[in-house]
C-alpha cells in the first residue's frame, strides 16, 4: 500500500516509528559469507571495529531469526538459488547489504561471455545498501549499517529525534 | 495489598501479587542478563560491546525485544502444528513456576514448601520435554538432532545434579529451601561441601545447555539447534527461558552453598541478588573462555566422572553425619 512518493497510505504514527527505531537498532545479521568479503565482515564483528556497538553484532545462524543479510562476496551461478532460498526463509522485516564489487556488479570476475557468476546480488534479491570496494574496509560495512539505520527510521543519524523530509 | 486481601482473601491475593512480581522479575532479569552477556562477551574479546543504544547500550535489549515482537511469525508447511505452537509456552511455564519456592530474603518468599527442592528439580526436567517437542515438531533434521542431543545430555546431567544436592540436604535434614538457608547461620556449605559445589556448577552449566556444553544448539554443526525453525517472539521465548533458567540454577547454588540471603549490613534481598549474579557471571565466563566439548566427551564425563564423584561425596557426607 504505497503511493509513488514512498509515503505509506496508512500510517500508524508513533507505533510504526517506535518499531522502526527498535528494528534499526537491532539488526541481527546472518552468519553467511560467500567469498573474501566475508573476512572483512568477520573483522567488522571483532575488536577494533565491533558491529555490536550499534546492536548489529548478534550473528544468528538460522535465517528465521535474522533481519539482515550481508551478501559478502562473489555469487556463483551455483550459489544463486541457495541465496534466494535463504532470503525467502528470513522473517518479514528484512534487509540486504551488498558488500563488495562482486555483490554489486560481478567485480573482477565479470567479462563478456563469462559463464560462472551472477553479476550483482540485485539481479536475484532486492538490495538496500551497496558497499563498493574490493574488498571494502570494515569501516565501509559499519557505514553501510548506519546508512541502513537511516533508511529504516527515515531520519538522519545525528538528528534522530527531529523529522527530516526525504 | 490490603484491598486485594479483603476482596480476594489472603491466599488468592498472595498468588496474584506473587505471580505479578515473578513475571516482572523474569522480564527485567532476562533483559538485564542478555545485556550483561553481550557486555561480558565483548570485554572478554577486547571490544566495547553495545554502546550506542542508550548509556553503554543499556536499552539494547529493549530494542531487541520490541523488534522480535514486530517480526513475522513463520510456521513452516510441514510442522506438527499444535506441538510446534505449544513448545515455546511449555518451555516457559515451568521456569516461571520454579520461582514460587525461592527465598529471596527472610520474608520474601511466595510459598515455603517442604518439598521446595524437589519442585524446582521436577519443573527443571520439564524443559527437556519442551526442547524435544520443539525439535520434533519443527520437522527439520537439525532441530531433531539438537533435541536428541539435549535429551541425552540433560538426562545424563540431572542425575549428578540431584545426587550432589542430596549432600547438603542430608546435613540439614529438610527439603525446604528456607530451612537450608536457615541452617547456614554459622558457615556457608561451600566450606564443608566444596566438591559438591564444583560438581553442582558443572552440572548446572550442562543443565542450562550453555557452553562448553551447548551441544543442543551448536551453531557450527546444527545451525541453531532445536529452535532453528522458530522466528520472532517464539524464538524470543526460548531465549527468555534460557536466561531465566540460568537465574534459577544460580539461585539454587546460592541457597545451597553460599548462604542464600545471609550477609552483613545490606538487606537480605541485595545479598541474594549479588551472589546470584556473581554465579551467573561465572557461567558467562565459562561460555566465553572454554571451547565446546565433543559429544562423547560430554556423555563420558557425566557417567564416568561426575556420577561416581557425586555418589562418593554423598557416601562420605552420610558417613560423617552418622559418626558425628
């Protein structure tokens, strides 16, 4: 039920905002890595970077219990169907981050007539935030989580309690 | 309270007030414990843990709980529906009821039963049934494997747990938890029963399915174990029950070995909570420093080491009590 501007037709006001605030601050990612970008994802969860600071550090092994899928790495043709299946197994409010050039557009493995990879996660599942880099630094992943939080609450991070248009 | 007493009669009023207090305690305790677990884990791994949601992440668990309530509840196609929906309730109710007999201070106890210990242990064994229900009903190979492991493990560890608790009971001569605390007026039982205390802590860790004995939900082999197919607040109830279980086993350890609510200066309830949370911190310390044991090691440890030791401890205690 959405108009073209992106504003929902029916709004539950405070309840929706409270739910969105809670969702944005507890994005549990799936324990799921495809290639080398997953190493950066692990680094982002460990000391020095620590995704848990923003409430996004509870890596759940079961897709039923997580909110965020981080597509970290090259998607081979063989891995495509399982990826879609995992996405479909996640419970409803769910988001996807495409981490690294391979997940965005195939990266260095994409050339004319290649037969092995799917050039971009957005060809098979909806992607919310793209993080470029080969691989992106852990700071990049942290930034993408903050951007996703802004997207969920529809507010700027530093202006959490003031309404911002757009 | 007086109004309630007049309206409902003393017994019913006591039940109502007690149940409300228990539910409040369980929820607040679980919220606090999950935050504490994440902070302890983080500091053991040299990272700050939750920091941004509230002061040092203090409302992080509230955000998690609200999010879990707002999540979709998935019921997979081939599950055994009644059992699947019932399992989260069955795991949570006995945990709630165990609080009936725990003496939080000299006066703060809902019902001092003369079979208090047996009541708690009987309810604790119901947890296995719920885990088996969840695993079986999910119709998922990982869930079933997790449930089977959990049954084998809990049955094995319940025996030394019971026998270990028998030694202090033998010294007191009563199953009532209030009597056991009252008997520790001069010294704590951890001084006279150090082996029993150690055995109890090991068994309690296994009984609550926590690392290094967390084989029922070993995520590197079984996805999420018995609750793989549960989403949203149903999974949240399993989570809640696990942390409340931790509180109960720690409360039992406090009552049996650390003198319950006894302590100088502060009121009894504070001493009780301080001791309980100290033991919970110990359990968390185990979880984040020990690697997971293999399944055969787990079972061998229970049957070949813990049970003989517990029996030996009980025999020696009985002998000393007889000869004294």
